[in-house]
C-alpha cells in the first residue's frame, strides 16, 4: 500500500525525537545529522527502535542538513531499518526570508530542490517539512518538492504560545495557504507539549480539509541542575493525548523533542485499541480567499475592497516609474490604499514596451516590503502571471481567466499550482455576451473547468463585466442582473471593476459610487476600485451601516507609525515580526540620517564599545539574533554581529579586541545550551567586567546565574540600557 492510500485508510503513527537517542553520541553543539556519516550504526539503531515500537513513518535524520550527501546517507539508513514508510525530513534554512531578512525566495527554492532531489533519488516515500515558522519558506519548500519530485508532502508548523508562527501567521490562514499549495497533510509539531498544543490542534482540525498531523514535544523543556534539557511528559500521558488527537480527527500522530521509542510504543497500543476515529465535524469557517504572510481576506465581513491603483493605465507617473524600474511609487500607492482600508491590492504592469514578467514580480516584492495585504495579480501574460505568483507570500488572487478554452487551459493550472483564487471573466471566443443569461452560462463553464482542475468553487470570483455606460447604456442592468443570477443559480462569489462604468463621463466618481450601490444591492461580494476616492469610501461606509456591519474590518498599516507604537502593538500581538523588522529597519535608517547632535542623548556614545552578538557554536540559527540586533540598533546601540556557530574562543577574542561591555549569546537548539554555558564561563574568565546576556528558544534564566536572560528582543534592549547606564 502506498503512503497516500495508507493515509486515506486510517491513522498513521510517526516516530519520535532523535535528539534524546543520539545525544550521548554528539559532541557539544554538534547537529544530529552529522552522525549519518560519522556513526551511522547509532542512527540505524534509533530508527530500528522506532520501527520496533510500531511507527509507520520513520523520519530520516536529516533535519536542517544542508547537503545532499547527508540526505542520501540519512534516507538510506531509514530504508535499512525497514521502515514501512521512509520520510525525508526537511527543516527551516535558519535564515529570514526577504524582505525581513536576506534569503531570496529563489535561493530558498534552490536549497530545498537540491535536498528533495537527493531524498527522492535515495528512495524516500514522502517528504516531511517540519518545525517551520514562515509560510513563505514553506511555499519555497513545497514548490521545490512538487516541481522536482512526485513525492507526497507533509508540512508541519511550529507555533508560539500565542498560537501563531514566528512570522505572525495564525492557524486558519496557515492552513488555507498550505492547503492551496497542495500539501497532502499539514499540521503542528515541536514548540509545545501535547497539553499546550491541544487547543491549536482542535482549531486546525476545524478548518483543515486535508489530513492533519500532530507531533508535539514531550512537554515544555526544563533544564536540570546538571545542565541537561529534559521533557517531563511520560509515555503513558503522552499516548493518552495522542489517542485524543486521533479521536478528534488527526490522521498522523507522532512525537518531537523529548519523545522516545517508549512514547511511540505507548501510542501504538492505544491507537490499535481505539475504535476507528470519527470524522471531524467541520465548523463553518469563513473561507479565506486570499492571504499575505500574516493577514487573510474572506468574503464574510461585507464587501471586499480590491485596490486598483497599482495599474499604469491612465497614470503617467506610475508608467514612467515602472519603465525605469523605480518601485518607490509602487510602495507609496500600496500604502496609501492600505491606509484607505482596502483588503487586497491588485497589481498590474500592463505596458506594451516592458519586460512584464520581471516588472510584475518586482512590483509584488515591492508591495510585500511595505504592506501586509494579500495581492491580486492582474495580467494577461502567462509568463508574467507565473513570475509574480511565484514570489507571492501567501495566497494570491489571479486576475483573470475567461471562458475561452485557451485561457481556461493555461491559467487554471497556474492558479492551482500556486494555490491562488481566480477571477473568472464572463466572456469567451464570441466576446462579451449581451445578456445576463449568456454570462451565467459562461460562469457555469468556468466553474466546471476550475473544479476539474482541482480548484474549489469557493476560490472562484465571477466578474460579470462592467461596461462603460457612455458607450453601452443598456448594458448596466444586464451586468447587475448577471451578478444576481450568478449568485442565485451558481452560488458563486462575484466581483466587478467598478471604475470602468464611468469612463468619459462627467461626475465620474459619483457615477461610480451610484453603480457600486446598485451592484452591492444585487449581491456583489467584491469590488475593484480606487479606495482613495471619497465617494467610493463614503458609499462603502454607508453600505456597512445599512447592512448592519458598521465596523470596518481592515486594520491600519504600521507604516509611518512611530517605532514605539509598532513595538507596543507587537507586544500585544496585533502586529507581527515582518512589520516589526521593517519598522526597526526604517528607524535605523532614520537614526543614521539624523544629525548626530539631534539624537546625542539617545545614541550610544561613539567611544563606548559595541555590543557583540553571536549564535553559539553548533547553532546555525540567526533569526532571533537578527531581531535582537535590529531592536538594539534602532534604540541607538552599536552592534557587531559575530555570526552563527561561533566557537567560544572566537567570542573571547572579540571581547578582548573590542573591550566589550556586553555580549549577547543566542541558542535555538537545546543541544547547544552546553556551548552557551561554556562560552559564558570563558567570557567571564577572560573579561570579568563584561556582561553577558542570553536568549533564544533553548535558553532561559536557568542556563546560568552569571548571565542576564532576555525573553525577547525588547528585554535585550532593557538589559543593554542597564549595562550602558542609559536607564529611563
Ligand atoms: N475586472 C477585473 N479586472 C480589472 C478590471 C475589471 N482590472 C483593470 C480594471 N478593470 C480595474 N482597474 C482600473 C485601474 C485604473 C482605472 C480604472 C480601473 C482608471 N484609471 C484612471 C484613468 O485611466 O483615467 C487614472 C486614475 C488615476 O490617475 O488616479 O480609471 O473590470 N477583473
């Protein structure tokens, strides 16, 4: 039985953590995957223990391994253990993606492609992408696997205690994005114990339409007096939770950090005893039609407003800027429309004399660098459409497909592959039909084609086509009638470009607003319009009141807000990491530009030594460290980044070289806590006056009495203030 058939037929048991089993064989800070080469027998023994415990899926010891040799060796060891199903394990690159960090989408794609090819070639049955915290990085990995192999894909996320990923995506939005990208299962792993993860698992089960996987840690980590990290949930207790997850509808259960073959054996027993789990009862969740990396748009909150202004038609300045590759105007328009309260940004680069694929993708990146609204890709050029869809962070809307065979055959596969919703224009080989009934017939054909390409009906928006009243006055009622028919007969959502109606007319905006009301009254769900136009904005406000939904749903952007405000919102959980980093970066620019005298009292004295930051040896993660650096810098501190995987000796050297007053050490992996301790001891021995602060997922106050512990980047700033005597 192949993996997907088995997944359809019942609950599958995955294996547990490798760290615990391999720890004794690892030097301080050594990543487990090295053992695939240096001590393969140890890895094989661990796999065999999990196979013997009854795991159906054995995960190769390849988490965060970055070269194909390690992957080949890792997959081969699972096969040797005679696993029922062999999973290639892929983890995060450890870098932040653009525009937050330096890693480009294509570089991430290349990274995952190399590993996926090696995994498929060595005989993996599936790929498990796990412990992910950025949906954009997930997209790169999923595309890499799907474009280069035919292996099933499972993608599981690591959540913070607030139920969001590090980059601020909530569970429902994450599920919508991953599902649209065509994963075979999705879920949650690591980060929390089964008790803390349970509410999040239940929420996921309510919304997911594909099988759900759950692999918690054996509780929250605790560092013993002896310095070991331990997880306290026993095999018995863990198995009870896991059986509960299966009863609630999870189709893959297993463990992560701190779980052992005993945990897996306990789960096997309970799963075998459990009756066949009932199907999950789905709550009616608002369907997410589009999403960015942090924000979703659905049709449930009243009319969806799609901003039309990122379009060179009739706009000289934007046209000029696009020709010159100058994205400043694009960023400005994106922000202005977001501030005006629209929900999705239409992006169009339709100029005859332009490299549309390049420019459209560049526009999408520019929009994503300042705005967290979902985007709608407006192009008739297939190459441009694909180039833009690739770099979209989240779930886009494709604008558009139409009823022509050629359009359906070429656009729908792209929308499916990139997980986008689609606008269907009700025109075909014979042009725009004159009657509402004919447009309905085309809408029906588009629906049939979309569904046969695997695109759900809920991801369709039918555009009944607004014509210009100046040229075809008899068409306005047909368009409105078509909107009503499409909703009543097909139950599909509808969209119209509202501005088209008023071309060449006096009182253009008032005319458009009147048409908008008529369309809303006919049941229109979404409107492409200029959100900055006061007549439109006023119409929408009034419509909301009249339809009993006065509260505007769109939150204001973080742009042009002071950093302190963004930080406070970040603490409250209303803005997320991408916005925080962007705001921080902007503040750094501002501080650099400001006359030195102006900020003298807030800036670190140029003569005082910089703060040194390092991820300790064995830790290749620099995400948390990047955040701390950005926050320190925008509070006026000079920072020197020593990098990641930094040996203790190198830190000591740098402390001497700079005469440092403060060193910040980061450790994400529990396996590197020992190195953190070592480094603290070495630094304090060499420079007793130098303060050390620590942070990162694996560090807490119990790591060392001799160091300050900062729970997050703001606490790091507070510590720095204290050390540099800049309190208050
Ligand atoms: N349906 C769908 N997509 C569409 C349309 C539609 N995309 C394009 C268009 N129609 C909607 N977008 C625009 C963009 C600009 C204008 C109108 C519709 C526009 N521009 C002004 C002009 O040309 O004079 C200039 C505006 C300015 O300078 O502020 O009117 O129907 N699916």
